[in-house]
């Protein structure tokens, strides 16, 4: 696939990937190179859920800072934001800031201690702080560590889709009825605090939370990522469903690399990938690698009466070596499979010194489905 096609893919789809899965601060020098706290993806076990259904969500959060004075933690805000105005995630911020407004499910949401649990990976139901709710957080005010008021840190979270997620959502005539729930996740190498309200700031996208060290000094983007996960709701009997893409394996220079069971959630890990370091100043062949995704992952669906097929692509990230492309298209909505590994694999350039790190591959579909693999890399 040519560079122009990759650029088109990044412009047309990558923004959508963040929109349906997670958001992160912009301005990374090289988005494929990971050397800080990052949220690379998030996923729900049922990207399209029925009202009242229990949904498990998870994030792929990593910490590749060279120096780590405090460990990274993944926090979930105990708020199920239901049907915010214009479906905008920042329409939920008023609840966190104590300004009221539409968007939070106060009756059945996490604020009532019902919808948001501690997460599947925590082995518990509602966490000790899960009942605090967004209103309680706002009453705490700036300068206070929010950790005691939040569910235990975990990359996994569980919530109940509000029963009225669809009926409460403003619908457009002639389109499929749906609802929306937004969950906020934060990767922070410290603890969270609410930021003081600035009445002069009219930017609705200003994040109301910050990441702070033990001395209450606010940390920057190398240590903090604020993210969100969208999960859509469709009425029972609508027949509108969506499943996450399936990772059938990995390809490395035309040879399979086995997948191993990972932790709870969609992520999988591979066996250790070892490679020789490149000679300084010498030529070093690049390694061709990519995911193997079966054709069954490309689901057919109907949108407002129009039959369509999913577009599926893979995003690539690395903490060691360099990648040629940030994304590769796997399945086109019209033509289907782009081809075999020789057509869809990315290229990875090993470094010229020994080291240890990771390569992450995240497979998305254009309806919010995602799964990923973590490759442990040892360069000798």
C-alpha cells in the first residue's frame, strides 16, 4: 500500500479511531514511537449494547517513560455519561465540574453506585469509591487527591448501559434510533485532582481533571493522558449488532508468531520476538510484521437502510526501533480484503544497539470495535 494510501487512511480513519475508542493529547512528535504514558486504544466487549446490558470495557495503557518516579495508574471516573448534547464527550464535563447540565445518568448511573463497578480485572463489584459519583467529586474541589473516591485503579471497568439510553436520546427522523454511553479513563503517573474552574475559559473541551505528584505539582503530557470510551446502544429487536475484530495470529517475515492468552479483556500477547541489532552505519533489512485477521471479522451491516461492510485497519506503535507506517488497511468497505501479509504488513526497523521493548498492534473496525496484541521485543 502506497504512502498516499496510508496518509489517506490516517486522515480519514485515525481520527475516527480515537473518537470511538479513546482520546489523547495531540502533539506527539512521532505518534508511533512510545516513550511516555500513553493510552493506545480502548474497547468494549459489546461495542453495541442493549439497554440494561452489562458491558465490560478495557484500555491499552502503557508507560514507557525512561524515568518513572511514580508508577502509572489507570483510573476510571465513576460516571456513565448518557446521551450528552450532540454526542460530544466534553458535554459530560459539566457534571464533573459541578455545573449540572444534561449528560450524566444520575438515576441509574455510577453516581448512584449502580452502573459502574470496579472493573472485571479487579475481582470486585462496586469499588469503595464507586458510589461517590460526579456530584461528590465536584463537591470535593481542587487540591484534593481523588483516589479514595474512585474505583480501584485497573485497566478494566464494568458498567450497566442505562435502560433509557435509546429512549432519552434525541433522534433524527429517517435514521436508526440509538443511544450513547461515554466512560472516562485516565492514565496518570501520580494521582488525580480536579482543576480550579476558570470562568474566563470558554473552551468546552478543557479537561476538568489533572494529574499531580505527591507534592501536588501538576504533571504534563508525558505523565498524563485523559481518554474516553464510547459504547452505543440500540433497541432490542433492531438486529443492529457489532463485534470486535478477531486476531487470528501474527505474521513476522512470512512466518507465524503464536498468540498467547493475555489478561482479561481483548488484548493478547505474543511469544518473545528476538532480533539482532543493526550495525551502526550499516544496512539492516526491515522486519515485515502485521496481524492476521480472518475475513469473518469484516461484518456486513445496515446503516439507515443502506447495506454496508466494515472497514478494518491496524494501528502500530513501538517503544524500540522504528515503524515505517502508523497504520495499514486490512479490509476495504467496498473491495474487501486488501490482500495477504505482503500487502498489509508494516515494516519495523530494529535499533543499532541492544535493548528491550514492545510493539503494539491495535486492530480497529470503523464502528468502534477494537482488539490488540502486545509483542515483547528483545534486540541482542
